[in-house]
């Protein structure tokens, strides 16, 4: 309803437009009350051959695509604010890499992130959704990992130099591929049928959509693993993973040699030359490593799972060379320099 309201409102201006939900509210990895990501696609190529009149939107002006998108988003924000019943708290975030308009739809009770013509993100959500369909343990594990990351302060509602839920979901999928529960994206591409061929500009978003058509060999050794065992396995896998030299790619389902010096490298499955976790700072990767290790320690030592998911677990014995740093960071993202040099009591 929230997306539909926007679509109906703008359909007079843009006859072929669509407001498509994407992200965690539709990919199967969202919790109750998560934000709704919406992309407004106004320049749909489907042209009716019955009409002699063809809708065309204005081409790119002199200022380049980016400033044009910013102007359009600004206007979209105004339309939402001025005309749409129930929509309030409109915030325009136009300087971001992907300019967005945030607003709250008070009638449906949904917080929205609206962006423009980024169909790639919709196909990405479709891909994550399909992976969730392939094995019943995928969604609970992604959910548990998101919950754990939130509990120990690895993720935040505001964007910044820390890991996102999207990157975490890819880490979980990669782990499932390593233990042979999920197929690689390349396997889904290989199995694609003519109706699956999709391009967004020159980005190839082709992969098998009807996953019931996928031939998979039943692997008994992993088929019986419980979600709790897999959660332990996830933490064990990433405790041993060498983030310094290796990157994660769900395309091949195997680790890659990092092509640059980013502290953590997770291949964007649809644009393979990009790193989806490029934003993450070295300090946050260190924190991730520490917390993954803590979690494993917590679970292996008799494991209090509810505590791990609600409070982020207890701290494992510190890694020697970093212990002051770690202890200071445990409580907040901001490190007080003084705390780094105080003796541990
Ligand atoms: P979000 O950052 O909102 O993530 O990106 P999310 O999956 O909805 O998770 P939460 O619950 O809000 O934290 C929305 C979608 O945008 C696409 C993915 O499909 C993601 O699910 N996306 C995001 C990309 O394609 N590339 C990126 O680098 C980031
Ligand atoms: Mg989202």
C-alpha cells in the first residue's frame, strides 16, 4: 500500500512508472518493522504500440546524471511532503552515492527510503530472496547473524564506516556455499532460461528465477545440520577467514585474492568489479573479527544463545596485541584515547 500510494500519485505525470519495493522488507531477510526501500522507476521502456503518442521523459541536462538525479529526488521529496496523505518527516539525502528521500508513512506505519531508477537493487533483492527459498535454514541464520551484529554494536541504523546488514547477508550466503548447502551464483546463471535474461543498462542481471528447476545433488553431511550448528559453523568459518588477503564472492562460491587494499572485500554479485563493503574501516573489520571470535567462544563454552543474540555475548580472552584497544572499543564506537593506555585491573 505504501509503494502503491506513491505509484498512484505519480502515474498521471509518468504513465509507465512503478514504485517497486526492494531490500529487506521483500528479500525475506527483514524483521517486523524494518524500513521499506522503494525505487521509483519512471522511464519504463514498455511502450504501447497501440498509441501513436509515446511518453518520453526529459533527457540528461548539462549538469550530468548525478545532479539531475539530485534535482529529481528533491522534487520527488516535495511531492511526497506536499501531496501524499500520511507522509511526514521528509528528509532529503541528496549528497549520498545513491541520493534518497526518507519519509514516514504514518497511516501504514512504515519508514521509507525512496530512490530513483536503480533496478539493479531490485534484482539484487530478488537474488537474496531466491537464496532464502533454496534452503529453510538460510533465513533464520541471516536473521540470527543480523540480530547478533546489532546486539554487539557492529551495525547501526545510520550509514557509516561499519558493516551493513546487506554485507552480513552476503557473508552468510557465502558460508552456506562453502558448506555446500547453497549453489554459487554462477550455477544459477548457468541454469538461467530465456525468460531470465535481464539487463540494467550494461549490467547483466540474468540468473535462474524458478529455483525449483535447479538440479541439486543432495548432500547428506550438511542436510542434517541444525541452525544452531550452522551458526557455530558461521562464527568458526569467519574466525579462521583471513580478511587481510582474501575476499568473499558468492559468484563463484569460493574466496578470492583481494584485488585492492580495502580492509574487507565482498564482491558485489551483480557488478563484480565492485566491493559492497568498501565503506568499512579497518577498525570496524577488527571489531568484526573480535566479535566473531567472541561469539564462537561464547557458543563453544556451553553457549548462551539468547544472551549472544540479545547482548552480543561475553568477551573472549583478549587477543594479546590488541587487548587495550579492544577493551576500549567494546563499549562504544568512539575510542577515548586515554582509555587505550590505562592498565587493565
Ligand atoms: P539496505 O542497505 O536498505 O539493506 O539496501 P537491506 O537489505 O534492506 O537491510 P536493512 O534491513 O535495511 O538494513 C537495500 C537493498 O539495496 C541493495 C540490496 O538489494 C539491498 O537489499 N543493495 C544495497 C545493493 O544492491 N548494493 C549495495 O551495495 C547495497
Ligand atoms: Mg533496507
